[in-house]
C-alpha cells in the first residue's frame, strides 16, 4: 500500500490539513511523519493531534528540544520552543489531553527501519541534527558515511529542501526528474530522499511539500494552502517572532 511521507510541519495546521486532504484524495491513509511536527508555528496541539494516526512518528530536533533541551537552537527558535512548551501544558485544556500530547512525543523514535527502508529526521549519522543539503553532494566522506548506514532507501527532512541523493554521488531536485523516481531503475545504487517541508518550505516555493511511496516509486507533490492565514496567526502571538510568519510568505 502507498504511504504519504511528511516532514517539518512546524505547527502549521493549514498546511498539514491541505496535505492530508491531498493524500486522502488519492486514497492514501497510511502516514509516516519524519519529525518537527511542532516548533515555529501557531498550532502545535492541533498538529500533534492530527498526526496521532501516523503509522510512523519520528522525533525531530524540535520534539527533542521540547522534551529535553535545544542546545543548538538560535534565539528565535528557542523563543518558539518555550512558547510551544507552554501551549502543550496549557491549563485551558483538560489535563488528560495534555498528557496525551506528551505521551505521543514520548513514543517517537529517532530511526525506524522497515525492511530496506529507513525513516529518520536529519540523517542516519546524527538522526535529529544532521543537515543534508544539495551542496553536500560534493562532500564524499559525509555522503559515504550516510549511505554506509543505509540498506536501500532512506527518507529524511530537516533541511526543508526536497531533494534526491544517490550513492554514486549524483543528486537532483524533484523537478529535474519530473517529480518522481522509480527505485527499480537505480540498480544497486542507494538513494536518500529529502521529502521537503509541509509547514515551512525553504526552497523558494511557498507550497507545502510531501511525497508518496508505493514501495517502488517516490512521487513529490506541492500543495497550495492559505499561508497568509498561518502568518497572520503568528503575527497575532507576541511571543512568536514575526520573522516566522514573514518566511512563509516567500518560502524561505
């Protein structure tokens, strides 16, 4: 069965709803989430609750920061994390509901393997913190270390940039391969797939990004959502930096 793979929702319920509706329209109900459901955005509770249904829920660096400590977070990200913690502990909601949110966070794993398919947030090397960006395709030692930890395919997020990397040190943006890649055509090559970001794209495209995977073919999708609405919510929350709303308007 086909699975929808999402990452980096960042408490953006408008984007998450649009993506889940898009996947449901294709008859896809199996969801894999690669982490960072929370952080930055205005609706952490709602996004966590919508993803209780996830077949796989990976811990991202923002979940890790809320559960433990965001030691490498910049000041804006730390402000958002502290606000998020307050939301998850809010006395305005039933205590049991708060417990459910924290329990869900507590079930998240850093790496999940399903046969020769691996799911993680950043990379197999350092699951919650290792960024992989297109420029890394020239870093032979880094990429080799990543591919050595994989069996066939690994799905990641974290950089918010959808991209495809193969173990022969080639790489491509989704549009360069017509938004799909058939793993059967890769032979013995391994492939690392960054699915992009649902709730905070950083590749210059404001639309939400996600992929579907049927065991053979990975398809990339971009989905329109009312990003202005999300930005306005952020602007209305004094403890969230306005920059976090501004970037949604430009996909950066």
